[in-house]
């Protein structure tokens, strides 16, 4: 027997259907987020956990940054640099995950800065589709001849280069870095890590890698971002989150000043992608809370990275 619906039943069913499709639409149109800083096999985390972690954070596009080759030499602190200490893997692993998940994952190209084959190795992966050089986290002067070859390479391939600045440890001589910004105007530099973020503060003590409390505006990083169109900022890691939360009034003004220069990154080794242990999720929440407008929030979480890395998303 054919079932006929009363008008009331019909309306109730339609409303339920409309509700369900609205929910689906909400899920699929959730605001996209680009994370420019994540690693494979990070502190031993399996890469399927990494993928689940990114999705749980609400990240829709992730850039995987390879470690360089594991080498025993001074520039890697005899193997304690980016790759070995955190067990991150290299170019081919990042590329394979990106190729298996088009548009959701992209990959960088990297090598130990002063390894003789560095330019050739990085160029090989740029030609295979890498969208960035990095993470450069090696014990070299930030203006070393070998570093300068990579700055030239970045400009030649129209990709940015991401540098981990850590006083006396990685990419040394941050106070001289303005000379590189001037010498390589076509190279887009993305700064990251302790010494980059501590230097938002003009009153910064270089020995303190995680300074707390009020920020005096006009620090070296603040000036580099203001004075050089080719300097950009990666919000990732504990250092980025600390810089956001130590002086919230300063952060709102900093976001306003540098709204076209700041990119979201997580550099987060957590497994869950939510909750107290997830610094990446905490940084997204802090950006949403402290951005002076919705437009600025969207620039930091999505648009700036899409433009600078020329991502087809
Ligand atoms: Zn780093
Ligand atoms: Zn990193």
C-alpha cells in the first residue's frame, strides 16, 4: 500500500532533511586553514596520526617541512639538529604524503645548508613541486656564503625560505639579518622560532629564549617586518604562542601592523589535535581571539599563506 504523508508529516520530514543538509553544508564550508609548518615522523609520531592531528585541528591544507640529511658535522651540532633530535624525516617522505593527498598536503625541499650537494638536492625537489625551502635549522651564520646560495635559489624558483632563528644555536647573527633582506630583495624570508619571536620586544635580553610579560614595541623583528616587504612571520611553535599570549594588547596592535606578513603554522608534535596538549590548536584559538577583525584573522589563518606559497587551494 502506498504510504501517503499528511501535510504535517511532510513538513516535519522536510524540516529534518533541510536541517541535515544545512549541517553537511556547514561541515564542508568550514573556514579553511593553512598550516605552513608541520613535520613527518615528528618525535616518532606515525604519519597517519599526523594526518589525523591536522584534520582534528581544523587545518585543511598543511605544508610538510623536511629535515635535512642526517649528518655528523658541526652545522648539525653533530647530528642533534632538526632531523635527528626530533626524528623528522626528509624530502622524499614529505613529497610522497603530499602526492597521496593532493591539495590537503604540500611539501618543502630542504638540506643541511653547508652540505656540498645542498643546492642540487633542494633544486631537485623544487622541480618536483616543493612550495618552500625549509625548515632551515642548522648552525650556520645567517649570512654565510652557503646560506646566500639558498636565498638566491629561493628567488630563482619563486618560493619562500623558512629560517629557524635561535641565538647561538641556529641561523646565527639575527642582528645582521637586515643585510640579507637588503641584498636579496626578490627572496621572501619567513622567520620562525625563539630568537625571531623574542625580538618583537625592543627590551629583549638575547639570552632569554621564552621571555614573558609586557612587550616594548619596536624590537628587531617588528622593524624587519615593517621595513622590508620580503620579511614574513611564521606563528608556529611554543615561541610563537608565547609571543601571542605574553602581552595581548601588544598582539592586537602587532596583528594590525603586520596583517599581511603573518602566517599560521603549528610545528606541533601532539597526537590529538585538540585539548590542552595541542599547542597548534591553542595558537589557532589565540589568533581568533586576538585578531582585531575577521578579515585580519582570515589573512593570518589562510590568505597570506595561500598567496606567498602560491598554493592552488
Ligand atoms: Zn623550528
Ligand atoms: Zn619545525
